[in-house]
C-alpha cells in the first residue's frame, strides 16, 4: 500500500499519534496537529514545539505513525524515517496555512505556530484490522474534470475562457463561489478578472504577492488549501471593510475584494504555463473541510489547462492581430452634460466624475482611448495599435493586453454611466459614449 491511497487520513479531522524512541529505548507517544501528504513515499509532520518527540527524532530518526480515515474509521500504521526539516518554500507554506486554520478553529491561534515541516520517508503502510464504515457518496471528480477541460481550449477569447471555467466549477464540481485572478509581474500583484457567486463581482480588486492563500499560492507556485478559516489568511479584511466604508487616502482607489463574509474553506491553485505564473484560480465555501486532496488535484489540472489556453491565446494575438486602425471610424454624436474623466498620471488612476474607475495599465489604456475620442473624433480601435502605443507603457510585449481590456470593459459596464467598450471583431473594438467626454489630467 502506498501513501497516496490513504490521503483522507491526512485532512486533520482525527488527530494522529506518533511514537518515537530515545537511544536508551524509552518510547514516547504524542498527538500531532497535522500530517501532510507529500508524495507516494513521503509525508511531512508539523514541527511546532521542541519537545520529547523532537529530541528523540534528532537522536533516532525512526518513528511509527498511526492515522485514521475519518470516512471509513480504518486505522493505518506508517513506519517512518526522519529525513530533514524545511522552514521555507512550498511545503512549509502549505502546512503553515493549514495549521493557522486548525488553530483558529480550536481557539489556539496564539499557541499553534509552525516552526518547520519535518519530512519523512514512509517505509511501510499497514492497515490495522477492524470494521469498516460504509463509504459516503462522492462526486466523481475525474469525470467532472474531463467534462470541464473539454470546454477550455485556445479557440475562444479570454472572456469566454474565464466564463466557461467558472461555469464548469459550479456545474461540474458544485462549487458556487469562485474567481480568477491574473498576475501583474511588474506590480507583483494579482488582479481579479472574473468571479462567480458574489453580490459584487470585485473585478479590478488586487491582492499582493504573498497575501492570503491567493498571494501565497502565487508566490510559491503551489496549491494552498485551508479547511477552517483563519484571520491570518483573510486577505486584509480590514482594508476591504475600510474601502467599503469609503476610506480616505490610498483606499480611495481600492476596489473591494469579493468574498464570503463567513468563509470556512478556501483553496487557491496557481495557474502555470510551462512554470510561468499566469494567475490563480480560487474557490471558497461556507462549509468546513469542503475541499479535499482530490479537489485540489482536480483544480490544479483545471487551472493549468486554463493557464495554457490563456498563454496560447496571448501568444497568437500578435500573429493574428488586425492592422493598425486609421483615425476615423463611425463617430457617436453624444448629447447632454459632458462626462468628466479625471486622470491622475502618477499611477494612471481614472475617475468618472467623483467615482473611481480603474488604475495602472487599464487606466492608461482608457485615457489613451478617451484622448483620441476627444481630440480626433475616433471610436474604432485595435489591440495591435494599443500594443504599439507609447502612451500606454505596457510592461513588455508578453503582458496580457486582452486581460486589461476585459478588466476595463467590465468596470465600465459596472459603473453604468453611459460609456462602454464593444467588440467589433478579432482584435478590434469600439468605444461608445452616450455623453460628450471631457478629459482632465
């Protein structure tokens, strides 16, 4: 029997027990906060205190671990050999997040602090004789993954890819709350481009690299999963609440991050294309222990499929781009009071009247469009010309321009002040305004 056959035992539902022996033969038995699956031959145990277990392992690396499957009630004995302790990296961060959730659930956040991840080789897995409970009904995640990935391909546009992915999470995996974030490498941040299941879409909201399960998953290129929510991984909830209350200063341009008010389970998986970070796929639930190792596996595969589709779409956009649009095109004849577009060049923040719209690259794109609409009477544009426009200052040619345009279009639709972006063909779009525009820098 291999370790991957008993992963349900490592969810932390029932505490595990571990026996170590000192050099003089004295045994010591202790409860463990967490056992982490590493691969079919290795597990990691939480190192939190320098206690007798730790002292014994440093003297004698052999140990015995007993784990229990919470669904069947079966027990298993694992014969272990201590290899090393990791204090940073993907494994450590994954265990740290889970420990924080367990500690919060038990009211011991000030006591449970992960000092390291002790990695062990598993030499033998032995089932302890005993009665087995009937297995509960389970969703076939492999079949769900097959149906979901069949919908995700490089043929569509970015908006369709994201919509199909989040729809599949709801339909195939019964996950009602999800979002997709893309990576802004120069800013070391992730920005929300699509969401499902929330009252507010949160499109345009940002998460710093290393912040919460999303930021940690992005920074470490590894899935981060929590079964009991912890304040340590709550995405700067205070900042979100401040922004909702109309905070001042820097918070004036903070778009509230979408999220459940009482989130209990969270899973963030990095979207990787040839090890390049494209973004993060995030799901959450008001139910404790909602996501398992199997959910994690399925979403990692789905996230990487989405990442590769986005990467291929991005790579082919220049090759299939339309020629640069000449000035002109069909012009709107808006009437009424002008719509004031306020631009702050320091960070390219844009306000429509007194209401914040967007900032950064998407903000500079919008300002360029409005400038040409006002000065040249244009409203027809192409993606290719935006890539070549020095006013926009794209970080590099590989930056996902389509994602910025999608973000801008959705923010304009949410503001609903009479100005919007409409696709007119592959790599082409039109800026529509029902009111005259007045740009102030």
